[in-house]
């Protein structure tokens, strides 16, 4: 089979790999949809000598198939996997990490926090930008019948990350939340927060992305390239600040603005990857009793809960996708995604 491999410095290659066969405790999926996530751009843009190490994910040994938003059907079971764990043909998503399986994090569905260090599929282990993918059966999360494979792919990282952050922040229908960055994670957060009854202030420097945030139910939009985002949010909240602020961009200036635009006693959450932030701790945090949360994706249980929420509320997550690609179009697909003005892309197999 062919798989997409990032070569560093905005290059990629469709390389040949043997079709995988499942070992003990493993299954092979036939991939139906494999999403493109904002964090893929970190790897796509990385230097030839490895962007995975810079994100604290360890170094690579040999070419790895990209794609960490896998969704497909069960195609083969390895020894020791019972049919009821993974019925052939079952529609499934993948929680795209595996760990030792015995530490408290693995046992509670948070394999990405494994004490032994996790495998991250699509980053340090073969991912879903290919026809087949081999994973431990413990990584499978059922895809509700109501949801398409493309929606399942989005839930497997970007949309699930947005959901996980909103849950951790304790978002309620009484809140106003400022969401910095309206890429795939930020737009999902806008859709989900609106569905949870909150009012959303959406921020981005791309007019296309702001227009989509409006369609997805935000209360107001702010372009931080044109006006000071902290002042704009204060003005939209009667001088109080937002109850909650979420940064999905990873940009240092946006992180600082998120912290400064939250109200006293407010909660701020960072989900954007990479880079740094400099805060004036006394003025920005202590004097304002802020809660600052770092949030990395979700557990297997959280992923299932997110999918159920989306299915029951009929949230049109598939509208995030502006581009549907064949695997052979990967080069063009990532070149366009790299410009960060379009919506989300997905490979359909
Ligand atoms: Zn573990
Ligand atoms: Zn991701």
C-alpha cells in the first residue's frame, strides 16, 4: 500500500509499505477517512532533522506514515482479539495513542500520558494516511451510526480536542467564551460551545475563517490584526472580560491576549501546540485569580462521549471540511492547508 510520509521543510512523499498484518492484541483497519489536523503542519513544516522531538514526542526511526485522525472499519483481527471486541466490518475511530497498558494513565484511557512514553499514531507510529492501519484493539472507539467517517476522523483529534478543552474548563450555558484561532480546532470549539448554550467571541486574522465562525453560531467576531483583541473583548463584555478564554492558535501573542481578556476569577485554556508564552505572573495571573489549564486531546472515554454528544445534538461537524482529497493529492492538499485560510481537509479512501 501507499502511505504519506512527511519529509520535513514542507515536503512529503507517497511511499510504498507492505500491507500490515495484525499481531497479538492488534487489529487492522481499512481506513475510510483520515483527517488533516493543525498539528500536522508542525511536522510538515519541521526541519529535516525532526519536528517530533521539538514537541516532546521523541525522535523517529525510519519513515512513518502520517495521519492521526483515523476512521474506518475493522478488516482483520490478530490472535487473542475476540470478535465482540472488534467485530469485522465495525465502524470505528482510533484513539491515536498506545502505551504500556498497565500504568494508571493507560488503564484510565489516557495512553498519551503513559509513564513509559506513548506511541503517537501518525507521528511516531504508522498513521492513517494509507489504505490500512494496524493498532492495538484497546485504541478503538465505536463510531455512532449517525456519524459519517469524515466526522469520526475530526473527532479523533481536532474536534475531540476542542470538546475535551470545553469540558475541562467547565463551560456552561451561562458563559461567554473567547476562542482564539478559528482553524479546525477553534471552529469545532465554536460549534460545540454554541451547542452547549454558551456565547462565543471568535478571533482570527483570516476573514474567511471569521466568516465561517459566524455561520457556526458565534456571537461576535474580532480580527486581532485590525484591533486590540483584549480591548475588543472588554468592550463586548461591559468591561468585565470573558468568563473563559481558549487559545487554539499556539501563537505567543494570542496566548497572552487570551490570558488578559479573561475576567477576574476566569479560566484560560491552552490547546495550541508548540512555541512559548511570556506572562507577567503577578499582574496577569495572581492579581486576577485566574485558572490556567493546559489540555492535550482526550481519553478513550472522552472521545466516545464527544461522538455521542455530536450525534445526539445533530452538530454538523462535516461542515468543517472545505476539501476532500484522494491520497494521491496529498502534496496539493498540504500546500493548501499550510496557507491556513481554508477549512479542514480530509483524505477519503
Ligand atoms: Zn502506560
Ligand atoms: Zn491533531
